[in-house]
DNA sequence: CCCCAGGTGTCAG
DNA sequence: CTGACACATGGG
């Protein structure tokens, strides 16, 4: 199927480290969307979606948040001279609306880890749990599914010392399925606290969960890359800590801080900045 | 052998 | 409160 899109950059969106289940191939990305294997590509103002089962266009539009107007964000970015280059290169990169549980789970795996390996673990988990299902559904395991497995299995899938973190989190959420809805309805501060209550989630991962899993665009995750870039561009390379950079970013960019962070992160990872 | 990767938990001071 | 240090795993 073919979906009309404006101001959208599929490749930058899927390769910018906000989601770990889409892998670049020759001219397209393959991954799993709503339980179905899909191939995604873009040609001008159209997304091409190949899937064995039909997926409603509205769900795809919502997933990629295609109806959000990014004009306000671009206006903000133009006021940041250092960020002008990434703007031109990544214009159309969007923060997508992925599943909150999957975002929470995968970003527990992200700490002190690299993107390639996080993707590998994600893939191992999808394959292992999909094989164990009766249904045709593919994709990342639910909290309930994980809660029924042993820590040993998670270690075999490559989670390392994060295995007990994810297991405990899955056990809690399968017993308290309404908890994530409470996160969604809470103010930023309270939402952060609620997410940080899980083992393996500190301030940085909490902001990732809110930004990617709950579309909280005022979240501003500060990882090593953002810290470096922010020090260089806004703190004259002084040794400010993550907490200060986090407060600065949220104060300066408000409801678009998450977008600024995403473009900055992608610029860092693709080598647009020299440090 | 070292260091690094979208950090966090723990413990001493 | 802040600052070391360890932590599974794979790659450079």
C-alpha cells in the first residue's frame, strides 16, 4: 500500500535511535509493525508499505505522527546556528508513537550499551517469543510473556546484567496493567518518578521512555553524546553535569526539547559534529 | 590487555 | 549530597 506523507524522512526517523526494531536493507527498512512483518520505503511524498496482512492507513499515520506540524520546531531550530546543518539534512525526521511498554523495556536494555547490540537483543527477543506463541503475531514480547520466563533465558538472549531489571519490571507490570496509563496521565515530574521507580531506569532512560513511549516532547534525555554537544555549543566546553544540561534544554526549548534532542543526537551519531 | 557503548545501583565519605 | 566503581557483552 501507498501512504501520502508531507515533511517526512522515513530513513532518518527509523535510524535515529528512537526505536530498535527496524533494520535498513537495500532501499527499504524491514521490521515488525502491529504484529506483522513489514517492509517500509519512501519515494518522495509517499510511504510504501509491504505486508502480508492489510494495515489500516490511519494506524500508520498515527505511528509516524504524520499529522503533526513541525513548523514551530523548525522555527526554533533556525534560532540555533550550530544546529542549522542537521536541520537541512534530517528535515522530516519525526518522533514516532511506538508502544509504551516496548519503549520502556528496550530502553532498560540501552544503558551502558550500544545501538547495534541493543538491536541484536531486541531481535533475539522478538524471535524467541514469537516462536513460543500459538498465534501468528510476531514481535516484541508482552510484559506478561516475559514475566513467565526465567532470568536465565533473558541472559541467553544477551541481556547480561540487565536481565533481572527487565524481569522485575515485566513482573510488576503484568500484575499492575493500569500503571502505564497512570504514567500517561501524570504531570512530567510525577511521570518521571513513576518511571524511575523501575530497576535499571535512572533519569536519562526515564526521559527516553517518556519521549519515545509517551510522546512527551518536553522530555530531554541527556546521554554522553548530548552532553558533549551541549557542552560544546552552549557551555564553552565547561564541565557541566547532566542535571544542569537537562534543566537548560528543557528551559530553553520547552515542548520541543525532545525534538531538538533527537536531531542533535542523530547529528552526533552520523558524525556531523566533530568533537 | 585496554577502552567504549543512548547509565544505573550501590556504597563510602 | 557527591564521587568512585562494578556491571554482561561484543567490538575496536
